[in-house]
């Protein structure tokens, strides 16, 4: 059993995991270290390399897969996303808590390596509300359709998760997850 706790934040696409992640990281009492993913997606203007993601080309990503440097990876909207393993292993071994934000499909692989990870699935207020949010965020109809379809498929995976949180409000969702984390740590010890 690892010394630190791995908290995996997952859920349907566009459900607002990023805002909850930011609230979790702002709470210093939780002492969470964020695991930065690697992606082949182009950097958006507001993003920073090495903070939001490690932005790499396809060859670098393929090399990382081949040399088993990634805990898990996935393809989404034509780009690859993956979780570098070494940093997580290091942090957990020295007793730090680590936060990962991934798509639901990646969680199985994570649980295989870290069976005592706490995985929390973020659900929307309703599927209608989520669709509204997606369509407001993506003007381009094809991108919006892709995400709506993906989100409804991902919602079908939600029943596999014992820990679920509704995202009506990011701060409130964060409070619920913080409580789950405290209970999870207590159960791990006991
Ligand atoms: P975005 O391009 O909007 O930043 O991310 C697209 C999706 O990829 C989001 O649902 C995000 O949670 C997911 N994602 C980001 N990093 C990883 C990762 O390392 N592994 C997996 N499986 N999904 C990721």
C-alpha cells in the first residue's frame, strides 16, 4: 500500500472537472500535488507548458508509450493524453497526496496499479444541463455533437463508481470530495 493517497477525479466530458480540480488544489489543508498530463493537443492561449499540460509532439508521446513511461493514455478528438508515471510513484512513495484528472476510461488502468486510489466520478445536474453547457462552449456543431455523444457514453460508466459527486457548484463539490478523502485515508489506516 502506498504511503500517500491518489485521488482520481473523473466524470463525463465538459462536466466541470477542471473547476473542481482548481478548488481542491487551492485548499492547502488537503496537501494535494497535481499530476500534470502529457498531451499532443495544441496549447491554448491561456495555458502554460509544464503547468496545465506537457505539450509534446506525436513522436515524443509515442516514445513515452513505447518505453512505458505512462500510467495510462487515451485519444480524444484526434489528440493523445496520458499520465506520466514516475512523478506519481515518487510523490506517493514519499507520502504525498496526488490529484489526477482523467477521462473515465483511464481509471481502470490506474486502479490496477494503485488499488487503494480514491476515484470520484463527477456527474452533471442533469444530462440536459450538460448538453446545454457543451453547446454553449463549442460553437462548432461537429465538436459539440462529439462531446455530447462522448459525455452520454461516459455517463454509462458512472454506475461503476462508488464515489460520485454532483457538480452544481464547484466549491460544494470540492467540500464533498475533501470529506471522502478524509474518510478514505482513515479506512486505509484502519
Ligand atoms: P482538454 O483538451 O479539454 O484539456 O481535455 C480533454 C479531456 O482529456 C478531458 O476530459 C480531460 O479530463 C482528459 N484528460 C486530460 N489529461 C488526461 C490524461 O492524462 N489521461 C486521460 N485518460 N484523460 C486525460
